[in-house]
C-alpha cells in the first residue's frame, strides 16, 4: 500500500510512519516542519520506502501532488499544543480549518480514503465518566482562545462527515485523548514530556491550577495500529471513534509518579492557570473516554499502563541526553 501522512514528521505521525514502513508499505510524509522534525523520521529513499515532502497542508497544489498514486491518507497535520494555540491563535485556526478542507478536497478529487485526526477537546467541559462519541459538547465562549482549537476540530469533523455523507468520499474521524510517548516534545505545553524533563533536571515540577484535574494518557504505540485498522476497514467509514486509555490520573498524582519513577529530587510547584496560560483560561477538569465503539470495530484495547508510559518517556529522554553528552 502507498500512504500519505500529513503531519508525518510530528509525534504521532512519525510513529505511524515507522509502523507502516515496518509493515512494508510505502509512505509519503507531507509536513511543514513547524512543530514536527525531520529527525523524527528515518532517511528517505527507495530502501526505506519513505518519501518526504516539505510543504504546507493548506496549499491545494502541494497536497494534490503529494496525493498522486496514494491508496489512503492519514490527515494529522495541525497546529497542536495548548501553548501553540494560545500564542498563535489565528494562524492555528487557519491551519486547522483550511488544512483539513484542503486535504479532504484533494482526497475527493483522487477518490482516496482519508482518516481525519480530531481530538477529545471537542467534548470541552463535559466531565461525564466515559465520554461517548454522540455525547454533547460543552465549550466556552468562542472568544476565549483555547476554545478555538475545539471549534476548528469540531468543524473539521463536520467537513469530514459531510464529504462522506454528501459526496461519497470514504472518511473516518478519530478523537484522540491525550496520546503520549517517546518523541513527544514538551515545547508546546504537553504535560508528560514537560514533567519528565523537569524531573530529570531535578527542577520544580510545574503543576497548573490545583492539580486535581485529571486526564487519561494513552501510549502512542497503542493508538497507531488502531488508526491503521480503522482506515483499512471500510465499514468504519462515515463516522467517528474515540481512541484513548481509561486509566485516569490527576495531574498532581502524575507529577508524583514521574518524580518517583525518575528517582528525582524535584519539588512540586503549584502555578495558577493565569500565570501559566494568561488571563481567562479554562481547563478541563476530567476527560475519560468510552472506547467501546473502537473496541467493537477493530478490537481497540490499549495494553500499556501509565507506569509503562512514564518509564518509556524517562528512558527515551535519558538516552537522548546520554547521546548528546557522548556525541
Ligand atoms: N499541565 C500542568 N503543567 C504543565 C503542563 C500542563 O499542570 O507544565 C496541565 C494542564 O493545565 C492540563 C493537563 O496538565 O490540566 C494536561 O495538559 P496537556 O497540555 O498535556 O493536555 P490537555 O490540556 O490538552 O489535555
């Protein structure tokens, strides 16, 4: 098979690329390297089966050319991370809306099935235990910068749904719940790599808010095969699937676990939201998925625990700093 992965040099995209290449498929990665990195990917060439195109997912000509001869598309390119969304709200909104419409339109022209990556953020402040795909969205004012990400992704979902329902394109949508693992950077705000880096440096762990907010973190290696299976199975198309773990942890507990697993002497520093993100920030208190639909469709059942994830990220960061010292 020949796949196109938009955003393939990013955290999830690069794991997906590696997985597909490992199965003997050919992969074209389209990435503008705004938050992704070439270093996340193997060398391009006929031996590896990887083709790398540096370009903008909002540019119709670039996307159209990258999609030529491709059997299926993973559209992962997006502006990601709470810091990115708050710092560059307008350009993030454009990337996340125009990029998806451009990818869908090219897929329609080529008649290529496409998976569109969405996010658990679309549920907003709905704190239900076990969010299902048809549950209501509870979001704040569209004038609060954070919600622009949820709004853009929700519209992306509607676009993908309508390209399927009205235009007959094979589309499938996934809502990712805090996907984490090796190679994820903390630069854009993601909590696990930030805490691990702070712990390894014995610096204070910055817990935002009261630390009682919780998340379910899912290992990227559990998510990636499910993305491939959902796109491969035509019976899943035209609808949306949650993908995440059901193991819930508060952010303070996460900090403690990371300090302990790293053998760190870090303290915990409570940082008010306003100081961390600026005025008017609203956080989600909890976000727990019900992944029964993906389980029934493709047998989705994450096997890595939070402790496995923390150990893997610590090991990766230690190896990276050892390599930097010896190199
Ligand atoms: N968070 C934190 N310290 C940090 C970074 C994040 O306490 O240095 C918190 C953040 O406020 C949120 C949770 O960790 O409550 C998860 O943040 P992340 O940005 O990783 O994911 P999301 O908020 O999108 O679920």
